[in-house]
C-alpha cells in the first residue's frame, strides 16, 4: 500500500518482468508532474494576486514607494517589477509549503487520504447543496431542509475524515 500505482510498482519491481518499462513509466510520470506543476499553480497565484490587489486598493499608502526618504507615486515599470517579484514570491511560498508538506509525511497514501478527506468531501457533499440552495425558491422548505442536512452531514464527514487522516499521519511520529 504505497499510495500510487507507480510507487507500488517500483517498491515491488522484483516481482514483475519488464523492470525497465516500470522504471521508464515512473520516470515519465515524474517528468509529467514536474512539467505540469507550474501550470497547476497559476489559478492559485492569480487569486492571491487579486486578493493582494484588493488590499492595495483599500490602502492607498501601499501604492507609494520610498526613495531616499521621500514618497513618490509608483510608475508603471515599478508596478511591473513588484508584480513580477510578488508573483515569484507567491510561487516560491506555495512550492515551499507543498515541499514541506510532502517531506513531512513519509507515506504518500496518508497524504492522498488527507487530500481526499478534505477536497473530496467538499466537492461531493458540501458544495453541490450550496449551489442547489442558491437556485431554490423560498417556499421550497422541504428541499432546503434536505440540502442543509446534506451540508451538515458533509461537514461532519469532513471533520471526522480530516481528523482521522491527521491522526494517522501523526501516529508515524509517535504522537497520539
């Protein structure tokens, strides 16, 4: 139980013929992950940038830069430099966080289970009833009760699943 088929095949490579094929597949999967990981970050970085832009608009002093003790309005080129620096900094923080998370969990199956408990529950049990509630009329009380019940059950499953996965991850380190 290694959490992924490629990890399972590599850990049990002596049991199978075609060892070179298994290693090639594992290498190609690693390359695919390496190449598509930056693309996966783009939506998250865009949302973080939107949030930071909104914070800057609400605080006009953030638009000012200090040069030799005097504040000047930021020029277009300065704005692009800061956006580029900010973009790179956000990307480094996200990659660093995911690296630390991956390195702190020795068994990838526990990390996959945690991801499933958190995102899977939200996508399958919590978000759809919220969407349905947005389109219900006020007089459809039975359906509202049903959707709120599903949301409540989804939150309970989310909490129990997440706690269970975190306890499994912590048990590796002897924390009970």
